C-alpha cells in the first residue's frame, strides 16, 4: 500500500467514525528526546512500492527496502533529538547485510553533529554514523553507511539520533532516508519422513530436527531412532557492575572486582553442542549462596534462543540476571543452572550447572558536598534545582567504583556569584578557590569529602564546562537548572571526580593525555553495563540499548559517548583503596546524619595561618588570609616543593618556612568538543595552613631565588560585633532573616568576613559564607536545621590578623523532610505489564538522609506500594496514577512529593471535521 492509498483508507475510516463507528488508535507517549513519527500523529511509515518510485522499490529481487521521514525539527544546542522510520516490507527471515542513510539539514554556522543509528527490535543495539566532526555552514547532505547491523532483522523501527555539539549555533533537521539491504536465507529441505514401523514409536525430543539421515536399504530392518545429541552447557559466567573483562589481552576474565553496595549483573553464555542450529526456549536460574542464606532468581529476559556463536553486544544472546545489593553484598558462591525445568530435551543434564566465586570488596563511602552557585551577572539569574545532586547520584554510583554515595548538605545560603563564568578558566578557578577556603575552614565536614560547585549550565560562557584539582577534593561543573539532559551533567561530574581521584585525560579529543591508557583513541576496550538503562531508565544516552558497546569512549576522554573503561575503573578503585567486604558494608541504608562531626584528637589548640593565592610565571596574587585556631600539631610540617612561604620578624629573622607544591588544575570542555591541545595558562593555585608566630611582621612567597609576593602584617587586628540575631531570638521554619555585624579597624584598611553556623552549641562549625566584603548576610531560615542551641560566628580579617564574635544561643524551628521523586518523571507514560522503578530521595535538615524504612510509596489507585528509596513495581493497574513518596523524620514531621503517570497507552480518537 503506498502513501496515497493510506490516506484514502484514512478518509474512509473518518467517514465510518462519523457514522458512529469509533476507531481507537493507541499511541505510546514518547519521552522528550525529540520529534518522532507515531501512527497517531503522522501515520505509519510504509516502505514505498515500485509504482511510486521506480528504481528504489521494495521487491524481493531488488533485495532492499527504502523509506524516508520528512518531518523536520530544530536541533537545540547539546540536546539529544531523534526521528523514526518503520521498515516493514522485507520477507520473513530476511537479515540485514548493510544500511545506507541520507540526512539533510541546515544550520547558521559551522557546527558539529553527533549522529547515531539505532534499531529498537532484537537484537537491541546502535552504532555511530558520525562523531562530532566539523561540517560547513548552510545546507548539508550527509550520505553515510554501515554494516554494523549485519545479520539483524530488517522489519523494525530504525531511529536516527542527533546531538549538536557546537556552542551557540542553531540547526534544523529537514529529513532523512534509509535503505536497508538484506538477504533471504535459503530454506533447508526437509527430509522425507520414514514410514513408522509398528512397535517403534519415536520419542519426542522437543528440539529442532536433527540433520536427516539416508533412507535405509530395502529389506533391511529399520534402525531405532537415535538421540539428537543436543547438549547445553555453561560456557562463561560474566559478573559485572559497570564494566568487565572478557577475552581481553589487557585484563583476565572477570578481573574487575565486585564492590559491596553495588547491584551486580550476571551474564550467562550458553554453549550449544550436538546441533548446527540455534536452540529456542532456553532458560536458567542462579543461586547466590551467601553467609546469611541463599538467594535464587530467574533471568531478566526469561528465555533466549541459544546461538552457536553468541554475541556479547546482543542483550538476548545471553541469559541476564540482576542481583540486588540488598541480597548479594559480600563474598560467597554463585551456582548457575541452565535449562532447570528441562524445557529443552538434552542427552546429558549432569553438566548443566557451574559454580563460580563471588568476591566483593568494600570501598570508602564517597562523600560529596554539593555547593549551589546562585548566579547573578549581567541581568541573568539562575540556580540549579535543589534535588539535582540526587538525580545525578544514581548515575555516579552506576559508573564509578563506589558502594556508597553520601551527600553532605551544608546549612545556609547558596554561594552567590556575581562574576561572569567563562569563557576562560579564570572565574572557574575563582570558584575552586572559594570552595577550597570553605573546605579548609569547616570543622564539621569529613576531610575526605569532595566539594562540588554546581554551576547553572546555560549561564556559563564558552565551551569550558568544568574544572578540578588533580588529585584533590574540590571540583566544579555545569549542571542543568532543571532535570533536562542531566546525564550530561553526570558525565561532567564523573569526569571531574576522576581528576580528584588522580586520573588524567584519556587520549581522545585532548592532548596531553595519559600515556599508559591501553586502548587506542580512548576506546573502552571491553563491554560495559549501564544498569540505569537496563532498569528502564532514560537518563543515559544509549538509546534503547542495555549493553554499552566497546566502540564507546572512556569517561576521562573528550569523545562521546562516554562510559568508564576497566582501566580507569580499576585505577580509581586502587587510588581510593579497598577492604574485605561484609554484608551491608557498601549499603546506602545506613547514612550518617548531617551533623556528623569531624573529631579532633587533641585538647591543645594554637593559632595557624590560612594562606592561599594564585601563582603566575612572574608573580603571585594573594587572597585574603586569616589566623584561626586548630589542634596543635595538625599542620606543623616543613613541607616539600619548589615554592616557599616565609614568616619574617621585624628584625628580619625567619620565624617559620613552609615548602609547597601548587595544585594541578584539570579542565574539561563540553562533550564532543575537540580540544586538540590544551595550552598551559601558566597559573597555579595554592592553599597552605602553617603555624602562626605572633611576632611576624611580613610574609613572603618565593619560587627558588625569585620573590613572587609579600604581605605586610598590620599593627592592629579588626574588632567585630554581631548585631543580629541575638541570644534568645527565634527563627520560624521559613522566613527571610538578616545576619548583621559592625566592625572597627585601627589601620583603616579593607576587611573580609567569614560567617559560620553551629547547630550544637559550638561543638562543630559549618562555614556558610567566606571572604564577604560587606557587613551583612541575607539568609532564609528554611536553609538551617531546627535546634534550640544555634550559634553564629563572624570572623573579620584585614588580610592576616583576625578577630571573631559569637552570638546566641537562639532557636530555629524544626523542618519537615525535603522529598523528591527522581523516577518516573511527572507526566510519564509507562507500558502496562512492564516492571519499572520508583526512585526517590528524602533529606531532613535535622536528621540528614532518611533511612529506607522512613520512606513510603503509594498510589491513589492501588494504595500502598512499599518502602525505600529504590522500589521495583511490577503490577500497577492500567490507568492514571498519582504516585506519592512520603517520608517521616525523627520529630514525626512528614514531607512528600507526587508525580502523575499513565500506565498503559494513550487512546486517541480520529478527528472528524465538517465539510
């Protein structure tokens, strides 16, 4: 049926509808990745016949199908868009030999496009047609081809994915066409059945017929039927949590360790013996034998057709199992049994089992302090949504070798930023310097925590999208203001944390890069597994695919699409260290409260100088410094390195010297940006804490024999007094409050101020603002935990000499938990009968991250659903649901969040018009 015929049929259907016959068209509501064809919106995409377009017909003797999609759309910068074509004209059994694609688009300047072709039906996978390579401005026609789908079925939905990787240019996608070349297997002739001999009834084998044997010689007694010889065995068991080695010269099979606290996925490869054909209806079962008992589960994909040569890149060529960390979290054994129900007849069932070791290691919790950048510059204001860290957390735990991610939420306001961010690295470096100062001056946050500045994605200028110290504990990166495309932000965050873990760039898109990276062009070198996509998520950019292909790139590179290589995964694991795992050692269920203090083990305190700055080739720019108290002996060493801080008395006597190295800064550009060669800026940051000597008159910074900078110590420290709040004040649960102070300085110079908050009467202090240049700070009381013993401390520094004042105690009203649902998204449509995950987050200002038991899910249609932050739902009834997550804190206050979803298909009626 050609397109004209289809429109005629549609007109007839509308007439019938007007007469009272309703025609219901079901349409699955697609996600917002971009425009696509559906039957309800544009009609079915039917391959054209010879009468419509001679020479490109869908005929068996031509051996190819062709169709096009002419529904154009805009290509926003850095957004993933897609367009579908349905091919349905090939005969049954036809398989792809090669595919050709022609795409037409326009854009207003030179840009880069990432183009990928995806096939939705089994086997589910995709391939790149073009990476982010430069194309000329104006109208463009790309003609691309691939044999990546060789052997796949032809009749399917083919999807073209496009991402514009260039900053600041708009494009428009006009149309695309696909030609799928195919072959039709020659049918194998069936042997003439032998006439049965009475008394010899053949036994049914339940498998494909064996190769026919020759007809017996006349007058010879017929032979008894022989077994087919079919035997199924376990060829290999792959254990993976993000990436795993198999048939890899750089890495033995299953050499990537399993980490306690991470979900584990098992891929069982079936060996087929005794037949030359694939074997359908093969299943398996695995039993994890743990110290506390056995855990048995069936495969995600129920049954497979076992192939003689299973492909690792095809999800359904293996039997795949999910072992949740809540059940399988420490060392034991895994018993794999294929064909457990004997659904397939075999000659030998004794070799259907295989036992492999399950060995887990524990890693330190990854503690992250998210700092929201409140951007206000040039008339543009933006701040990242308060739950974005939680949404990125799932991706980080999936891709990084960590069993726990703990978010430490600081009280107080977001970090106000009134400078332009970008296009160069200077303002990014200033953000890192601010976070480093907050980190060094906080006594409540564990020293192992990583501080991460969440920069609103669209406001940053230029192509730079992040900066980190290598190694270190401070980084910054672009994050979407809301939840669109947050996988880009998660990629950036994983990359920057990789630098903190002492990983350099992988060799694709940037030089210099890690010379020891073992795979060319930063390829993964092995197959990864993205459990977020495997669980039905759409946050990652592997459209429709469960297995991350080996043609992807390491997350530490500048090439797309990124996952983590076994090389980077194992290197980070070694850098952070491991220990023997025990049950629950990597679980997220036991989270420390937000007030978990940093314990000092010394009763003696003394004054230390907090000195920082930026060093250039011929000089240094010094930050405002401060003198603070710390436990004696905590920072007394002489240090090492080519740079020197020297404390000098008025008589020019050297009182103390500290040698040091500068911090190494590692940049990252937007995904897909080809940097080529990174130029050294010639600037380096430092932050040193050294013993203070009261007789110091000047402080010098040296590089070898070259004096870079010096600072004169003033004669008088500043005087500071807090005006508001006062002792006995009360802050309600939410409202605007002003912290205000007055100062005096006998030397008349500029002053800088730090503001600190204590929820526990001064036992611990959180820095809520540093290096302010005015005498007040506006906050909201909702940004602070409830307490009866709140204290505020204001420190005033003239660049070296420091004084402080404390006010309180005062009371702050307790808060209800902050609750956010990450999945499914509001307005989502979910297929009926397909399991999906409910994922949520609950944080209480007083109690910290709430326990699994404190979180409950319900549906307004089906009632109570279960407990926990990550809940698998299998049997929601069809229709519209309001899903609500409730969370209760220790004060029995309850917070909640809700989303509206549809389970099933949208129902659309045909449009009937007059005339």
